[in-house]
C-alpha cells in the first residue's frame, strides 16, 4: 500500500508541474493562461490576435476606402501592414482617425489602436510624442496647380492661395518657403483639400508627391509643376515608451518583407509607374 500511494503521489506532482509550466506559457498579466494568437508573444494589443492600425483616410495611394477589401480599406500603407500582420500571425483592422490625433499620439495613448500608419514623416518634433518603426518609404513634396494657371514654381504663389494639410510637413515647407504674401489655407485632410482645389477655392496644393500624382492622374486639368527633395521618410508610429516588443516585431517583419521581395511587389503596385 505504501508503494502504491507513493506512485500516485508522484504522478500527481508531475501533473501539477505540467500545469504550472503551461500556465507560464500564457499571458503576462498573471490572470490569463491563454496563449496569444501571435505565436505566443504578448504585444499588448488592443484586441487579441489583431493588429489595429489607425490612419487618416483618404490619402491615396497610401490609404483609401475599398469595400471589396477585408478591412474596408486598401493602399500602400494598408497592404504593407497587412503583410506585416500576416508575418506576426495576426489579422489587420483599420480605424479612420484625424491626422492630428495621430501625430499628437492621442489615439495611441488612449489604446484606440496599436500603431499609426498614415504616410507619416519621421521628425524630431513628432519623436517627442511618438516612437517610430524603421523607415518604410522615402517621400518628396510637390506643388499641384491648374495646368492653365501660369504658376510654374512656389515663387509664383505670391498673392495667391495654396492649400495644405494641417499638421503635415507640407504645411511646414510651405510656411518656410512660399512668398510672404501667399495665403496659406489649412485643411484637416486631403479629403477636403482636393475638392477645394477642384472648386477653385485655392490656386495650388503643396503636399506629398505621391498624393498629388494621384490627383494629376485623375484629372488632366491639373499638373505638378515642382518637386521638393525634403529628405523625408515615413514610419509607423507607436505610443511613446509603451510598445518596444511590437516595434521590434514590426521592424523584423518589415525587413523580412524586403528580403523576400514582398515589399517590392507591394511598392510596385502603387508607385512603379511614378
């Protein structure tokens, strides 16, 4: 009887040890032993198993509505993050927010999304409120006008109106380089900026080159007359000091996509003809 009791006790101890080890493989909050869908890694996601992206939409070709897409949106940023999410064994969700809420870090700090992806240039000013991934896109600024406007450069904006998106590097460049008597009109997003141009409310748009190229393609009445090499690079934005593991994972996945050719395929979908 004594030997049988010892054997049973040994089996019970082994079972307890197995359960304890299984518990260690679960979440880090101590109250949930469920293994996260992302390969057992806890990134502190807003929604388990989902990478939630916040973006200011529309801003084609980087992000725009697409009812046929699983997320309801498409574009370079969206497609690239979907590929990154797949690398991390996550699905992608997209939320439309204001650009100002992204650059200030508000929607990231309040936990509305895991990261911001909205053709956002990495700047020292923004780094004060945000952490960034490695750069994923190099961009230029450009000046879009009516083809018959007679405007050939930023110097010709004297006495005229130019539209910019509030809080962007395009706004900064315009403020620093346009003639003093240029009237700069600030809009919340390209969704208001482009219609204002078409309605004749402004004489020009100064913003990211790929976005102006989309407008130039859409309507031959408009043309890009000048480009500005501002040495800008876009990055994915994260809540300051809170997402180190997720940033590392995104950077690793981004590099893998570059190495295996997937990044180039996505890039060519939107920019090869540019």
